[in-house]
């Protein structure tokens, strides 16, 4: 969808509304995809224009991977920039059975790929006995 916008000098120019984000604060700052490939869990994060040695920090908790990234702005004179700069974080839930010692990360061509082996999960259900009170007493 495009409309014609009139400028001060009376010149008409088309304005493209299709790529305008109406909710920039709701958009994810780090775009990811994840999938299971047999016994391997794979996460891919789009991180172009960063130095992974300086700008990426990856940590694991019991249930999540936390990805912290800093994208620094260059000082070049820009006519327009739609890039996002600053600090970004993303929590990625880990599937049950991930073996923490197998988690690895590799960065190539603007993509951070994190892999881990997924094993059998131990059952976490536990039956709780019910005590029956006699005579209506608790």
C-alpha cells in the first residue's frame, strides 16, 4: 500500500506504508527459531553485524538459555537506518531432558547456532498419599 505525500515545495512523492512497523516495542529484538532434530535440540538466532567474541553472552539456567547481545552503532554518516542498536536479551526455554554438558554455540554468517543433546527425561510425577481423618476431625 502506498499513498502520495505532498511536501512543502509542492512535489509529490510516494510513501510506502507496507514496511512501517506500528508496534516497534512489541517486536522481538532477537529473532530465533528452534527445533528438535532427532536427539539434538537446535536454536538459531539472527545476529548480523556483531562481534560474537565481544558482544554475545550466553548463559544457562535449569530451564532456559539466556542470550544477551550488544549491537554497537558505527559512526558513519547515515541517510537512513532501520537497524536496532543497544543491548538486547532473549530467554529461550529448554526442552525437558537437555544435557547441559552438551550445549555448544557457533557463530557464522550472522547466525548464532546453539545445539544440545536431549536425552530421556526422568519421571517427575510423584504420588502423594491421602490421610483420612476419622470422625470428621482434621
